[in-house]
C-alpha cells in the first residue's frame, strides 16, 4: 500500500458534536484531544512522516470568547499531551497577535523534539492564509522556490488532507502546500473519530494517481 | 434555492474518456466543447454571475505534443463557440510563454463583450498557481487587499467548484479564490456531462453553510 508522506488533518465538527450531545458549542473542543493523539499514533504505525493539524485560524478568532478560549485551551492541552510522546513539533501561525497563546511561542521558532523525536507534527495555531502568503516578494523569488518564502515554509507539500465533519472545502488550510493534495472527507464529527476513518482514507488514497498537475 | 454567484469548473477526465472509447488520449478534448457550452447555458438559466473554466495549466504543457496541441486547439475552439453567445470573457494565464495561444491574446487584457455581454466567463489558459501568486509584494500589500496583487486579480472569490472525472483535488486551480469554496466532485468524465450533474451540485451546495472561515 502506498502511504502518504504527509497528511493534513482538518478536525471539524466539534461544535456540532457538542450541540448534538445537548452541550453548548464550546464544550466540543476538549473531546477533540483524544482523536488527535489517536491519529498521531496511527500515523507512526503506518509510516507517515509528517502530520499537520489545523488548530485554529485568525478567521476563527472572531467567534465569541467562550469559543475562542475553549479552542485555544484545547490547542495548549494538545501540545502538552504530545510532549509525552516521541515527536518533532513545529507550531506555525501568526505570533504577533494577542490571540496567539504565549504557552506555545517556544515551539514556533524551530522544530522541537519531544522524547526521541521522530514523526514531524505541525500544528497550525492562529494561522491565516493571507498571513502565510504575505512574505512573497516578487523580485527575489524564483518561481520554483516560491514555497520558501511562505510563512509556513517549514511545512512540506501535503499528500492527503482528511477533513472530518462533512464539509468539502479547505477553509484556508495551507493553500500552497495543498495545491496537489488529495482531499478526503469524513462525514462524522471529529470527536466521533474512529480508527476506521483513518484506514478508509488511506485505502482511498492508495487508489489515486499522483500526477502533481502534470 | 441559494445559487452560487461564482462557479469554478474543473473539466477533468477527457483522456480517460478517450481511452475508454478506444481512442488515443488526445482525442478526448474535442468532446469537452459541447459540455462547456451546456454548463454556460445552465449558469445563465439559474442566475450564476461568474463562471471560471480550468482550460490548461503550465504544468499540463509538459505532456506530449499531440496532447498539448489538442487541448490548446480545444481552448481556442471553445472561445470561438462562446463568441456566438452573450457573454463577457476574460482569458487569464501566462501570456509570456510560447505555450500561450496567440489567438487568445486579445482576450487577456480586459474583459471582452460577446453579443450583449452578461455572464462573466473566465477561462484559465496556460495558467499556473506560482505564476498567479508571483506578484505579491510584501510592503505595499495590505493583508485585506492581497487578492488585488494576484495575476488573476480580476477573478473573484469562487463559491462552488465542480470537478468532473472523480479526482478530489484542486490541482492548482486558483488557490486564493478557492480558499473558502465548496468543492463538489462528479465521478463521470467531463465528456459524459449531463445537466443532472450540474443540478446535483447546486442541490448539494444549497445545503452547505457559508462561514467564510469564521
């Protein structure tokens, strides 16, 4: 089976999950932590080399503060949880805004080794697609090197994006690295994650041709 | 029913269609002309305001010349066909390359009115995502105005992308305008277009929420 080198995860549906369980919207985020760890472990098991999670975006921070506080806390807790594993973490996002959690600043400068290191995990926190594209400068950029001028330049091309929660859109997720990515959507909400979702996405990916636009 | 203002069409599967009919690959493109006109007419009928077709990309031009010649001719023929309708055409792509068909140069400078004008049609010809992003300059660009510095700046945000031929990826289609687009995939090949495909995509789009990342 052909395994993607780099998987992007859009863990959507936390709020809808909370509502469907009679909870207020912001209560859904904490239930997204365990699925994140499970996906991480499955990636290690099958030999994925890089994993990018869509934490929250600059767009998302316009939501009510009960929600922004809850998803920010979930991101901090996720990193805390990951710190007990073997992983190599990079947090990518706009740190020049008060919305960026200070607790995660130290992971933005360079990749941080937890335990023995290993699987690269990228965590998009207060990420914005316009922020990402903002440093592209015309004169000095060779076309083939364009990716190096992204604010997310340490994140490589994504092979497979898996989105939970049924929406079929990228919602600003790494527009340049996602150019050739195959996009698989799972209708279940992210807190209802099951390992079968992951294997189903891998099986689908295995059947795709890879042309990189050629 | 909520109708998208702007639909993007990725008319994929021409070569696979040709092979499945015992033809050589390049024979599929001519059969994609009629579907294009049908989609155009359906868009007018339901009130879509802007329609963008993915003609061919700079990536595509690396294919064998029998194929590049065939898809270039199909693009020229498509514009010829559209010139007999009421439409407002803009061709967008890298004109500074010999791969760009000279016959279409005059439609790249400004929007060209055919007949009484009306529905805006954008046709991506020798388009490349890196080419598109190449003019973004850091210092003079306000974040909110980033789109104005794209080479495709005359093309507005896309609401719904419909891709024929079963592939679930954007393949470099307008990365910035597609940030929030809902993405609908039809398994049939483009030359097998049926109006039902279009209505099925519209019915699906009608059920999506529109958050623009919020």
